[in-house]
C-alpha cells in the first residue's frame, strides 16, 4: 500500500527546461560562452547546479573549467531571477495530484534543485502548503542519487520506505528511489528517454500521469477486492 508519493521536480512535476536553459545561457554569456539549447540542458541537469554548470562550461569549450568557480555564484544569482521563466506542469500532473489528495495519499517533492528555488517553483504553480513536504538541496544532506534526502522526507511524513512510491525522470532518480528501498517509477515525459530509465530496472515505467493513478489504485485496493477481480 502506498501512503506517500515522492516526486522529483524538474522533468517530473514541472517542465522547467526553458528556465534552466535561460539561466545557464545568461551565466555563460558573462564569460563569452554559449549558448546551449534545451535539448542539451535536458542531459546536463539532474545532479545539482554545480554539476550542471560544469557540464555546460565543458560543452561550450571551457574544458579546463577556468570559469567554474566564478560561474557558480553567478548562476545562483541569475537563477533567483529566472527560475520561473516559462515553467508549467506536465499534462495530467494536476489531475494526478488531486487524485492522490482525494485518496489521502501524502505528496512530497524531493529535488536536487536549490531549496529556495524548489519551493518557489512548487508554491508558484500549485500554491503554498499544497504539498505535504518540499525539499530541495540543503547543506549537510548528500544530493541524489544518495537516498538520504528521500529517507528524511519519508521519516518526516511518518512513513516507512515500503509505503512510498518514488517518481522521477532520470537515472539519478532511479538510483535514489531504489537505494532508499522504495518502489520506484520512471516517467518518460521528462528530460531523459525510456532506455535510460529501463537500464536501472525500476519497478514501473510510466508514460502518462494517469498510469500512476492506476498503479496507486491497484496497490491500495483492499485484499478482498483484489480476490474478487482474480
């Protein structure tokens, strides 16, 4: 039975690729580099903004990362301004979230995005206190794919990992959910392709949020109902 769904943010709940691309390009331009395009961004994000900027700099010719240290605080300054640019939920996400709330399944966000921007993204789109927990990157907690943050969310919600369904769109997310001992679902509508997700053997691969509703419905069905349907 699933009592908590933990969602990745970028590429799972929200399409943030334009905001991430724009912020990266504004940062790169300060050093005479770039631009990159959204399809490149999709491959660069997911492991925190430091790794994202490392990948972007190298892609634009700064192989020795001469601008890396200067780029990090500049990226964060720019991201504070542009983190909501063109951000919108994926088709079917709002219906899925309302379904989960109606079924009294807790909903949480766990992201490698800096915490303040993760909260801004979620509260701007869905409203304050819509999610039971929102957790971005925080000092002292290893970022994904380490399972620590996911397990902290689980404990804060009073759940065990076996009661959680973890959903994400990258190999980093698959590693995170599996390492946390949670049933893990790879979503194909985000930033990475199906093959990347399948390579990590998550319990589920879903192509639309409505499939998550069916997974939860089946998992939470009383045993007598299951027996009747056999």
